[in-house]
């Protein structure tokens, strides 16, 4: 077959298929051009699912002599040589967004440059340019798109419903508003105001406005050339999907599996299955260390060092989350309630709760063995000491119901604490602390005869790959047969009975997700399992001092609001809510 050169019309439509695949992409390209023009106010109007679009800004505008050139392919004011592609400080640089849009729509471009006395207008009717004329508008640029894809029926039929297309446009505007707090954004759909974001001096204020959460926290982390700033909600505020995880690189909203995994890793042990955090992450690095040209819409990027990018994002979140800033701690000596004062920290002999047959007398409880985690169990004899910053210790313990929940009072609230979840977190954090701190010696027990654990050959090979690392925390094992692993030693505070299950889980994690770079997550999952099987259970009776000591232990670890599997440790009831139930207040 002969080779021939494509017509300009076909070339433009091919380009439009790459750059203007859907209305949301078109809106994104136009708004990014407005941002690059130094605009402080951008007004977007859409209708018919984005087949009609108008973008108006107060930016620097386009020179009269450049107006027609702006609608031709490969024309741009932002790059002049190849090296500029790797030193990008702008959004729209490919030089074909307007030309692509003009090829598949009726486009009107009006602009007034800062130095010009008048505004000028040029139109394109599906790629056919009109003559330039004088127009009327203030400084800035206005672009109107009508009948998008009218000349490309094949592309038109692949558009979704108007509502679905607008939802994507709305997400794009939210993303650009998140990244540009200094700009006012207004989005109108079919004559109805959908979004309005005023200019903000503080970035976190814009994030709160867009994500619609007033209680958010901020932290920044550096890993060599990579700098990540995280704005996030507490693990108590979650979403059922990942759509409220917003990730930006160089100010661009991107979709990146690696950075998404970094966010989820930062929330490790704080979320239940099916829960996702609410956060906005802004990653910056030297432009030479990131390639934004691997996708036509620039929604995907490639990092020179993906590991540094991952660690920067993970640290920006985790370092701050581990301080639990959502918990309001106090350094003052707590004011004791009537019950505590009246009985000098001890409940009366006949002090009990009744709840649908649940009858429990605190003074006459039987002692029990909490677990074989000897140095992790609640110390009945230890006095309650004052900490520099307290939260849980300031609760007044009222009692225990259903041998599962500790009933507390603080200020105008009644709090129920899940004793198993609370002690599980304490045990987990102490295990992790021992593993992370080489100077924190672990008491080891050597078995006279190795404990035999049956595993598949594949799983034994996986466990042997981390043999030396596990030995550092006192877990030593060897191969005893083709499908038998022998446990030679273990930390004294770990129950032997958990190892068959734990080794199965650890080996599967290694097989599914890789080697030692994921070791902290693997060890964390293991310790969560160990803690779950080795601490206070629901249905066990606790003495008054044991309950107080558990709350005191919780204050040693900021993340005590959640068990290692992400379940909440406590629930609160305002007294006003209780009084309303009793009809005391309306």
C-alpha cells in the first residue's frame, strides 16, 4: 500500500483524541492555561455534560499578533528547546490543547493583553478560522466551546450521561482548587452555581473548604530532594472509597499506585477493612527527577527515585499521625467526680451495674490470668502516675458492663472503652517498640526441643529469606524437614500457640507482596495477631485498679484510640443525648 501524508484536519482530530478525550480533559487543559497566565480568578461555565464550556480568567491575556497562532498546533509560549521539557514550571506546555479543541468544536477565543487598549476575538468552526475582530472584555482571556464532538459522531456516542460527565469535570475543578489556594474558582453547571472557592492565604484552609472537613492536620516531610506536605483527617473520619485520597506531584493531580500505597501504609493498623483515609498530598521535587510526559493528560508521572517519593509521602503522614493530634490532651491534674472522691479511688462494696440481667459487683471480682505476656499484662499493684500529657488517665472509671466494656466519665460525656481493643493496642505498641529499639533487650526463651510447625515448601523458603532479621527480635527457627519448620527460640512474652497461625500468615504475606522492604508491615501484622491472641479478652472481669491501669497504659501510646486492626477503642455519649432519651430536655 502507498504511504501518504495525512491531511491537517485528520491530524488535528487524532490529536484531539489524545488531548480532549472527554469534556473533563478539555476543561482541565483550559483551566491550567488560565493558571499559567497568572490568573487570580477563574470562572467556569458548563452545560450538556461539558459539550458547552466557557472559561473566563483575569490573567495576563494573549497578544493580538499571537491570537490566531494560539489555535494552531505545536504553538506555545512555554518552551523553546528540548531541555525545557525537563525543567517544567507550568502546566500547559504541549501547545496543542486549543488547536485540538478547535478541531472538534465551535470555538471562540477573546483576549485582552495587559498592555493592549482593546480586546480581540477569533473564532474556529471545527478547525476553520475566522478573521480577527475587535471585542469587548476586561483584561484576561475567555474561551467558549460549543457543540463539542459534533463533527466526530464516533467519539460523541462514547460520552456518558450529562451527570456523569459533569461529575468528572467537578472533580477536575476540585483538584485544581486544592492545588491553587491563591486562586478564586467558580463552577456553574446549566446556570446553577455548583462550586465556589474564595482565595485563601493558608493552604490548609482551602483543603478544608474543598474536602468539607474542618478538623484537618498538616505535616511536611523531606527525603533528600523530595518534599511532601500532607493535609489529613484523623482515622476516625474515613470514606468507603479511595476517592478522597488526593495526590499531587508538582502541583498536578495524578493517579499513582505507589503513592496511593504510601498513603495506605501511613494509616497502617488504624483503618478497618473497607475504610479509606481523607487526605490531600502535595509532592514536589527537582523537575529533573520527574517525567510528566508519559501520559497525554499528564495524570500519570514517573519518578527518578520512586522509593524516595514513597518514603517522603509515607513519612509526611505517619510521623504526624503517630502524634495523634486529634486527641485533646491535658497536663492539669484531673478533677475527680463525686464517686471517685467519695470512695477515695475505690468503689463501695455494693457498687454494681445492672443492665438487662448483667449484674457485676466490682469489689468481689475474681482475679484471672490475663495472658502469658508477662511484661505486657496490666500490673495490678502499680500506682497510677501522672504523665506530662494525659487523655485516657483523666477518665473517671465508673465500672464494667458485660465484662467487656469499661464505663468512664469525663466532663459532659460517658465513654465506653472496649477492654480487649484497648489492651490489644497497648500490647501491639510495646511489641513494635521492642522490635524497633535495639537497646531495648527482649527476654528470650530457648526451647529444649524445637517447636515443629508444618508449612509448604514455598512458605518455608519465604520465611528463610528473613531468617536473620527475625532472629534479631528473638524468633529463631530452622528447617527440620521438607515441610517442617522448627522454632528454636521466642520472646518470653509471646504465646507458643500463636506461631503456627502467625508463620502461615507471615509466609503468605512475603509470597504475595515481596521481601524485606515490606518487613515492617509484615512484622506489624504479625504483632497485631500476637497481641490479639495474648491480651485481655471480652468476657473477662477486671478489677477497678486493673481498669485504671489499662487507661494509664493507653496514655503511653498516642494511637490508643484504635486497636491494631483499626477498630475504635471507645465510643462516647454526651449527657445531653442521654438526658434527651430520658425526656429531661427537648
